[in-house]
C-alpha cells in the first residue's frame, strides 16, 4: 500500500456481513501487577478462546490486554508488546478469521506495529482524535501518528476507533456528533465504535442513531454490552459489534470464552 490508496471502511474485510467480533481477553502479561507467569498460560488460553469463537460462528477476533490493569495512558512497556505479539501469533495459528489488536489503554503505535508484524487485519483505538478524561488521566488522540505509521509500514491495517470511549468522560463542549464527524472525516478512521459508559454496559440506541445520522457513510460498530435481549434492536442500527462479557464464563469480562455462551449468543443473534 502507498499513500493515497487506502479507502475508508471495512467492507472488504467482512464483505456482505455485519461482523460479530469476539473478544480474547488476555490473562495478565509479564510486568503487569497481577502477572504470575508463565507466559505460556496466557498464550494457551488466547488460542483456545479464539478457536472457540471461530467454532461458535464469530466473524473476527480482537485480542486485548484486558487484565493488565492499571493501564498505561499511552505507551506500554516492551515486554507487553512482545507478549501481545506472541499471543496474536498463537491466535492466528489456530483460526482463519480476521484478527485485531487493542493495546490498552491507548497505545495505537504498539497495536499498529503488532498488526504489521503478525498480519493482523485491524486495530482498535480508544482515543483516536480529540481527548478524553479517563482513570489514567487525560488521554489525547494521535491519529496523525497512527496513520503515518501505517503508511510508513506499508500495511492496510484498518483502524476501528471509539467515539466518546467507555470508562471516560468527554471534555466540556465535545458532542458525540462532533466527535464522530472528526474521527471519520479528520481522523480518517475506518469504522466508528459506540459503547456504553463501561464494560458490559450497553451502547444506547440514541447514541447509535446520532453517530449514523452524523456520518452516514461510516461503518458503526457496537463496542460494549451487547446481549441477546437487545441485540436485534441495536444491530438494526449498527453495522456490526464487538462482543465480550456476554460470551465469557459466568458473564464476567476477562474470565475466558465460554463455548456454550458463545454458541448460544451466535444462535440467538443470527436467528
């Protein structure tokens, strides 16, 4: 890929489909406060979870260092990048689905590097443009850096960017509509993500409508809290979803993918 050739969107990653992307929440990685080793345990579970998602019928997998709390606001240490690269490679060896990377809290540079090295199809960026107040402090988007890195690396990794990301508050005067427009038109994201206020809390139908009405040409994904009881309504307003807590053991984020829950979720939504 060379400059100017990239076309926004995700249709060529998931043709004719509203993708359901399942989460792989990695066990604590080396250097994080709850890591107890060995790294093989995290890699093995990541591979199992990804295989379970594929067997259940999900359309993609997103690998995330969910249990590395508390998160760095920006750049993560080298050992996190190394461990996540190994995890993504393990996942890719087990499944044929499009794979994504999210390096929490907002290390888009590391995510892009991991994707470039492993061949992952997309990354998720929590704050791509503008800024948000989070439990890590003020986080500022670096779309200018992320997209230039993609060009320099010569890869077509898609950027799925949150709008008013969960577990955060927007600065005064920042409306959801303006943030969506900026993220799509000025940040050149490939898809927009709308979530609820926190993990396992559903995105609102009103927020989805606002973003779709503001940026009609942008793929809009549900980023949190999708459950079978409201999936039909919310998916009618969106172009796909990222699914985590609903398919985890006991419905707990970070607890690993439950095969029964994953299959039941796909069965309910697709029917």
